[in-house]
C-alpha cells in the first residue's frame, strides 16, 4: 500500500512538473504601467515653444528659426534643425545643431529663447539638410551642403 501511495505521489509530481515546463517563457518582461502625472515638472519646456521660434547668437542677433527638434526613442533631445538664410523662407537652408551647444535665456516676461555661440555666416556655410518624407528623416542636401557657389566666369 505504501508503495502504491509513493508511486501515485511521484506520478502527480511528474505530471505537475511536465505541465509547468510547458508554459511559455516570456521573451521580454512586461512594460511597467504608465505613470500619470498630476503636474508637469517646473523646469519642463514644451517643444511647441521651440518650433518656429527665432534662434539667436551670443550677441542676441537673430540667426535663424527652429524648423524641427530631433528626439531619440528615450525622449532625449539630440539636435535642433535651424532654418538659416533666405528671405521669407525662400532660399532658406536647414542645418542641424547639437542640442547640448544651445543655451536658453529669458527676456520679456521670462520668455525663453534659444542662443548658440555661433554666427549666421557659420550656419549659412554649414552642410544643409533636407527632410526625406519617404525615409522620414533628415538627409544631406547635396544642393546646399555647404558647397561654395561656383565662381563666375571672367567676362573678358
């Protein structure tokens, strides 16, 4: 009788172990639940406050406008696309500037504005970019990639 009870117990343990081994193993842990905020951080700035905002040099001279903000998958801002040159958007060129090279100052009513230690000419001579809608990314614009204009032929 004892042998029969031991065999039955062993059979139950083996069946339970086999059933447990057949459960699928998760390849990735489940994502944490969303954290809902009731207030935004005091030092947070909205991207909409940057878009199309004037961009200034260290002497507070306007040198361009922000055309885009480049953010990685973790939400870290890496670069700003700045439109420079041209008149009323015609002949304007977009260039990328590293976000960590940009400072934000305040003026009238504590309004933030972006400042970078560069010149308008330096940005105009920088490699130009264009937005590739198919790839959904900024790519080198070979037509405005900082190439100097061709010299005019001699009129002799």
